[in-house]
């Protein structure tokens, strides 16, 4: 039984990290066009750095921690091993901190930097600025967060499409279904005859493409679904 799970900002909402669709298309009071495109970075790198440094700083706040939904997915992975793949659009590190291993962060990570010149990726140890020097090519001014911005190509697409084409169950959690290509994953899973499930606070834009959907907070729905899955699996074994 192969399961592919896709998560979005909604799974981290109850950990205290804002989504943006719930805030009228604003992410922490900023328009996407101002902070999450390559053009925004060219136009105003200082603003973009300030925005992502603040998001990263928020992750270091003691109050921010993985919630029951992140942890339930770790339990599922423990049972399924390599038959489980978690794809996240999130750039926070809550899945990693929860202990997920088979994880593809398709939109990058707040914890990493990317040099625009030499493409070197590294861990961010102090806030990034236009003065940050690339440790690999030593050029200044090109360091950016390793975040896949709008109009950029997400990571791991080949692996993701291969996993979707061979999965038995595809579950989408806490994502509005607006951001492509992730919004199109359910269609690929349907083509592969997988059973498709949406767990979201409200019906997403892709809601009608799922065979099964449940509405409610991720901290309730995800542990519930995982528990039911484990129970059915145990019964099948006996
Ligand atoms: P989104 O903000 O567009 O949509 C969030 C979805 O989650 C909504 O449909 C909402 O109804 C649902 N939701 C809200 N609270 C929930 C809860 N408690 N339980 C279950 N569902 C809940 O998010 P998206 O679809 O992931 O797209 C946003 C893009 O912005 C992504 O590419 C992501 O990289 C980025 N982003 C990331 C973070 C993060 O890393 N935590 C936060 C904001 C934005």
C-alpha cells in the first residue's frame, strides 16, 4: 500500500504559523508580488530579506512546535516505511522537527540559503542581507533564501510525479489548491487510479477532484485518519 501525502500551510496553522489564503491573499501582511517572486527580490531585496528573516525568526520562537497532525504523519511513516512519501509545500521546518524522513520540500526551506550566482545551497546561520557573502563563490549581493518563489520551478518534480503515478492513496492536507503544480497532483493520482482524500478546514479549489473529503482542523482530522488506517491494517493482518 503506497501512500503519498501533500501538505500545505494549513497543517502548520495550529502551530501558530499563518497561512496566506486565509488572510485575503496576504502572507503576514505582505502581498505575494512584493515578497515571493524573483522580480520582488530584484526590485527590493532588503524588503524580501526582512520578510524571510522574520519568518525564520518566528520558527525559533519556543511557542512554535510541530502539532498533532505533523506527528501523526510520522507515525504513519513508521508503519509504511518506503511506501510512504510526504511532499510539503511548506517552507517551515515543522515536518522535519516532527521526525518525518521520506520528505520532499518542493518549495524549499526557510532554513537554507541559495546563492543566485553559483547556486550553492547552505544552512542559514544568521539573518541574510544584501551584504551576505556566498561561502562558495565569495560574491556579495546574490544570497537569497532557498525558497521557490512564484514563477520558479519547484524541486523534486520528477520524483514526485513518479510517486504519484504509482501510489494507492493520495492525501492532501491543509492546502487551498491554488498553487500549481501542487494543485494538479490530485489529477495525476486520479489518473493512476489512486484513492484521493482531502483533509482541509474548508473545501479547497480542488475539492471536487477528490473521491473523499473531510472538513475540519488538521490536528483533529489527520490523527483520526491515521488511527483508522492503522486499525484497518491490523484487522486485515489478522
Ligand atoms: P494556503 O495559505 O493557500 O491555504 C491554506 C489552506 O489550509 C486553506 O485552504 C485553509 O482552509 C486550510 N487551513 C487553514 N487552517 C487549517 C487547519 N487548522 N487545518 C486544516 N486546514 C487548514 O496554503 P498553500 O495551499 O500551502 O499555498 C501557500 C503557499 O505559500 C505554499 O507554496 C507555501 O510554500 C507558502 N506558505 C508556506 C507557509 C509555511 O511554510 N507554513 C505559510 C504560508 C505560506
